[in-house]
C-alpha cells in the first residue's frame, strides 16, 4: 500500500489505534487510487466491488428526480466513507445514485472480499463502518428534509455563504447552485435577482459577489450557520 501511515492515523484514528490484527491486515491489503476532477466514481445501476475511504478531495453523491433535477445527497470528504458504497457492498445490490469527484481525489480502496472478512471478524472494524453509515444517513435525511420542506431563500443564502472564501466572489453558476439545492436553474436565477435588488449580492458571469453577508446570515437558521 503506497500510503503514508501518518495519513491513516490522522484521518482514520479508530483504525490506526485499534490494535486489531484483522484491521491491520485489511489496511495493508488496501491500495491507493487517485482520480482527476470530474471523474465518475460510480454510476446508478453499477455493481460495487470495493470499499473506499477518502484521503484527499471530495466526492459528490447525487441522483436525478422524476422531473430531471439533479439533487446532491451528500459529499464524501477526507476521513469519510460513502454510505451508499457500504450499503451496496452489504446488500450486494447496484448503486442507486451517481458519485463524481469534485476535485482531485485520493482514496484507500479495500477489495469487497477483504472488507466482508474484516467486517465479520473485527468488532473494531464493524464499529468504524457502522458509525460512518450512521453519520452519512443522518446527513442525507437532513438534506432531503431541507429539499422537501426548506425555504429556497434560506437554502440559497446558506449555499452562498458556504461557497464564500474570505472576501472573494462565490465562483458558482446558477446551474451549479440549482444542482446543490435540488431545484431548477430558473428558480435560483429568480431568487438571486431578488437578492440583487435587495442589495445583498451582485451577479456577474459565473460568480456572485456577496455585498451584505450579514443580511444573508439572517435568512439562515442556527443549524445552517453552525454548518457553514
């Protein structure tokens, strides 16, 4: 395995410190994979044959609604595993959604046979796997509830504040924001135009200047602000 042991200890401390010989074996058997931005990690309907632990970068997991809108379910970031990958491995079922790299991604890939053996033989590995499932599941439920019941204004303001880097403009298109919010581009454009009329933002080509972040923050709920 071509991986710095310090990275395993930093990102997956439960595995690094378990002292379980089975965990040590499964980590040694893993291989390092690297994917460029925009690469498909998995597609809806494809089979799952490996368990991935993200080391660097971010994978966006999304699906299409009946209306053809792309909805982001969650992201897999460094130190995390993909909930759908885990469930597909456990249930021997195909992927129900798509996973795409948002930037350059490096991950630890554990072959399905080694994953299932470790899951059956190591309590530490089982705890690690199911804790990750629980965290991602809670995130997905919260996101779906937000899409179904949340105000577009609140969700859009939250997305803009999350996309902000210091005083730089938000480098997101209306279509990218629509995908993030699980709605149509026209809806996002309409609400952004209203934000601009209020003096909160200035709309440019593929970027949005936040003129009044405080006003946008007031649209967000306490939970949204904590998660920024």
